[in-house]
C-alpha cells in the first residue's frame, strides 16, 4: 500500500470541552480515581517518559504474578519484536477468577441476561471458579495443554466466558469465533489456528429465534480432521442434536466427572492468551495474537481508569464475546478487577425496545458500553421506552466501534444519561487490545464527537499520509499512528509474522499504523475520521471489502467484483457491491423461473446477497448488488473503488480527475446502473 492512498477528510472542530456533570462525583462519594486533567497529564507524561517505572508499578498493583518479571520491556516497533514483563509468570484465569473467589466467593461475577428474561442467572466468583476448573479438567483430560489452540463458537452466554477462562487456565490459546459467522468462516478460522478442540452448544437463542449452532459446527468441521473433540453445552436441550460418537461430548456429562478445583498453569507473560480473527484490507482474516501479561494489564488498566470502575460497580458491555469488545470489556477487564459483568444474550429490540433499560434498572448497572449503531436504532424507533425505566444507577456511558456523531453523543448524554453521566467515546481496535484514545471518566473534559486523549502508554501521533512525516503540534490532520509499544498491543499475526509487519509496521516505518484517519485539534484532542483502507464498518462490525469480493467472485457467473462502503444513517456504513458478469446474456429481464441459462437481474442480485450471507455471515451481506458491464480500472488494471464509492454515494458530479481511468467510457453506464438498480429501487 502506498501512503498516498490514505486520503483523509478535513473537518473543523471548534467545540469547547465539558467537565463531568456534578452528579458523577456527588452521587457516588469516593468515585473518580483520577479527578483532573492535570492529574491525567502527569500520569500520561510519566507513562510515556518513563514507561518502565510506570508499567512496572501498575503491573505489580493490578496483576497477580506467580513469578515476578525481571525486565519491563524489550524490542521495538521498528523491528516488530516488542515484549513486556519478561520472565514474569502468571495465569489469566487465576487473575480473573481465583483471587476474587478466595477473597469473597459470594461476590457476583457474571449477571446473565438470557434471551428470555425468565432464564436470567447470577454466577458468583466461587461458582465461576468451580465451572472454569471443571471445563479445564475436561480439556486437560483430552490432552489440551499449554500452547494448544481451542476454538470457542458460542453465543453470548456465561459458558462462553467459562470456556475462554478454562482454556486460559491451562495456558492454552482460545480463539473465539463470533457465533454469527457461517460454517465456512468457522472452518477457515479453525483450520488457520490449527484447533484440536472446539467448544460450542446445541442451539442458540436470539431475539426469540433458535439458531442451529451445532449444525453449523458440524457443517464447518466436515472434513477438518485436526479437530478430535467437540464439547457441546446444552443451551436449549432440544432433542435429536446429532452427536458423533468419539468426537462430540456433552458439557454437562463431562464436567460432572471433574473436580471443582484444578490448579491453574503458570504462563510466561509473553505466552499467547488468545487469537482473534479480524478483517484487513487484503486477503484472508488475520489471527491477531494477544499475549497474557501485557494484554491483561491493558484490559485491567483501561477498565479501571477510563471507565472509573470500582469493585462494587456493575458493567454492562453490550458487545459480543465474539469480538474484541466482548473479550476486553465483558470478560478480562471487569473480571481482572473483580467487578460484575453483564452477559447479554439477546438484542436491544427483544422482546421490546425497553430491554437495555430494563437490564440497567434490574441490576443497577453503573456502566453501559455500546456501539453507536444500537443507539441510532433506539433513537429512531425505541425512544419512547427510555423514560419508563429507572436508569439513575448509571455513571458512565461508553461508545465504541465507530465514530459517534455529535448529535448522537448529545442524545446519549441527555436521553440515556439524563445529563448525569460521563460519555466515554473509546477508540481502539482488535489489534490494540484495549483503549487507545479515550477520556478518563470524570478527569478528562469531553467534546461530543471526539475520543479525546490517548490512554497511558499510548504514544499517539498524526502522520501526514502523503509525505509519511509525523505532524507535530496541534491542529493537524492525517492518519493515526502510535510511536512506541504499549503493553496490550498485538504481538503478531498467527503463523504469519511477516503479515503483521507488513500491515501495521511497514506503512510508516517506526510507527504502528492504525488504519484510521484522524485529526488533533487545538487542545490536543483526537477526532477519528474512519478507516483509510479498504475496511468497511457496518453496525460496528469490521468487514474487509476484499473478503466480500472474494466471496462474490466465487459465484460461477461473476467475473469481477468491487465492494465499497457508503454512508448509512442506521448502520454507519453500508456495503455496496459492484459486480460484472462472465456472460452478460445470463441476465434477462423476462427470464422465467427454471431457465438454466438465464435469470432476471433481481434474482441474481438476491442470489449474490444470499451467497455472501451464507459464505461469511448475515452481518456482511451487501445492502445492494449493482450489476455493471465492467469496472473502472487504471491502466495497470487496478479497480478504482474511489469512483464507485462516489457514484454509490450520489456524488457522481464530484468524480474529480478521470484521466487515470483506462476505460473511462464505461463510467456513464455505471452511473445509470446505480440510478436504476439502487437509487430508484430505494424510492420504490
Ligand atoms: C473503528 C473495535 C471511531 C476504527 C473496538 C478502528 C472507532 C476499528 C472507534 C477497529 C471510535 C473503533 N471512534 N472509530 N470510538 N472505535 N473504531 O477491530 O476504524 O472491530 O480502526 O475493534 O473500528 O475495529 P475492531
């Protein structure tokens, strides 16, 4: 990728920073670990100027080490060999469960908000220790040991947390695959990670509907011989779930055979804790590698300082454990601190739009963390439900996954927070492990639309994408990068360290490149503009245009495809796929059903959308497929997505310089294809 491709949008941001509402401090005496911007700066500067002393102190304070580390860090961003807390040994499950269970076994660890509210349950730290030990015992009896990879394909139920911690207890590496992924996507990840064991359930429940989870696993693992065992949690208990003898075992039967305590395995700080696959600009999804000590510290510190979490607080992270937000802020962060976490299986609309607020009222949640896309939905159709509930327990409202527009920020602040809460717009990534840019609740004054300032240890900077030079000072605009390693930064891409270097460290040598455009304003506040690469963010889900294109061209009739992201009022961005056919005669307006040689354009478009749904997952389905004669290309044959994005965004009058297009004559036909197949179709 050349740096010139990173074009960024310039915007003005003359907004005054706001102090935290009085209520934030008043209602909760003693709350607010850090209470002023001066205090933040002092600690931030220390974390940057003297990271070894700063993080040594933090790591000792927040984590339990079986064996102390002897050196805080080595390696560099330049070489891509950063390592933290050398020679230190610890166990993540011990840190998240045992130490709290020993101190107070009856303290709530997990609050399970089931799809059907009648099935809600509470799990204490004592019970969690027992369950994690039992599942770890099962895995150990199957030969799972330190360094092995285990896939977890489970919906948002407490057993997902138990499974992850059980894997971590053995020093093995979990790779959670979001349960909305298709059989094919599950297979790709299980094969790439080399998993021997998969943990799943019979069926899932979401929004009152049943999901055939085990069936998807069976389909995905068909022919994958490396998987020797599958542990199946009984979520619905429906009869007749096919279990293959010798490979598939029931969770409730196997755990019964285990003892309630299994000692945790000490891990080196740099041993991988988990892999999480994420989409990039090109190629197959990457298995992002996070290590035990650094990741866990990042999770604990950001949860504590950004959210100002206290042990008696209740954190409601509405994201799924299948994504990084669920890993860090529904599991590792709160549990490392001994704080209760709400595990929510359902959707904000089930059984009605009051669901989130009922959860907050019922459990007196102090923190709510969600993606703007859910807020947009509620703002549009579910606002009337909000005043029916008592949400006065809330102190901090978090936002994650995509930029939050200032008007939505205000709405969140006024309507959900009742003007009494702090809004934490948190910018981070699967690769960063924990927050990169985020306000420390109560200490850093906020500005609607800005993620504010870097977290401790995050040496954030803005680089000019054209010259590749770092832009010093304030009032600058460019791409967001980080110039020194932080503890929770991803260490590698599984089985492909070169790809790690090429993607993150090579674009701007000496810097970690986030892939996002950003500006820094006159106060030093950061404003995230969105991805500058071919990653689309739909409803907070990170999708690779390349992956969707690969899926589309796998269809026999498709010659080429180009996928772009356009603005969407509800989902933030939406996927629009342009497709050219091998044989344009294949589509005929008056084709009849059953004709093997022709189909109607509508039928083909539907087929292609369904194809992506089943190949990747429903969340990746294009909003629309536009059939075109050819795609605009440069003389070297590169597809010009910029042109397509403009046309699909109804900005065909702003195409700019067309001189680099080799086949400029097709542009009018693309404009008219978008008109008839997309804009007019929308009006109908
Ligand atoms: C985007 C999700 C603006 C960004 C935690 C990033 C955001 C990508 C924000 C990572 C935010 C995340 N404001 N953009 N507060 N948070 N992003 O890996 O483009 O699923 O690079 O991690 O989401 O997505 P990922």
